[in-house]
C-alpha cells in the first residue's frame, strides 16, 4: 500500500514541479529580454541568443534539481502523510525556484549596470 501512495505522490509532484519551472522560466525570460536588449545596446540577435542560453540553463538546473529531490519517504500509510510530504517537497521546490529567480534578476541588473558604466566610459573617451 505504501508503494501506491509513493507513486501517487510522484505523479502529483512531477507535473507540479515541471509546471512551476515552465511558468517561472517563461515569465522571467519574456521580461528579461528587455534587460538583454539594454545590456547589448539594442542588438536584438545577440540579446535573444543570450536570453535563450540563460533560459536553457535555467531549465536544466531547475528540472535537474526537481528530479534530484524526487525521493519521497512516507512513514505512515495514510493520505495525511502523503499530503504533508507533497507540501514539503513542492513548497521547498517553490522556495528554490524563487531563489533562482532572484539570482537571475541579480545577473540581469548587474549586466545592465555594467552596460551603463561602459556607456559612460565611452562618452568620456569621445569627449576627451
């Protein structure tokens, strides 16, 4: 009976983890394209390519982590234990995704700041 509950847990956890990863990725990289265009001074081709590479890395890291923490231990043979184990797994994964989201935003803002600094240096060189 415990094996059945573990399989039910996996069949609930995996689609939710994959959907959360997909949703966060699409939201982040759809809006991140604006930062990339700013960083790469409007060169859309390189901004799009870099954004796609970040997106691919985001998928690989997060899906890999979701699969790595897949193991589910249910010590009691009841549905309450299953729900508690699922909430712990899904909640932990959601927190991890949030951290990854802010980590990526940090890189976007850092890239934007570096691009702005380079632009200021460029203006100073032209004036001199």
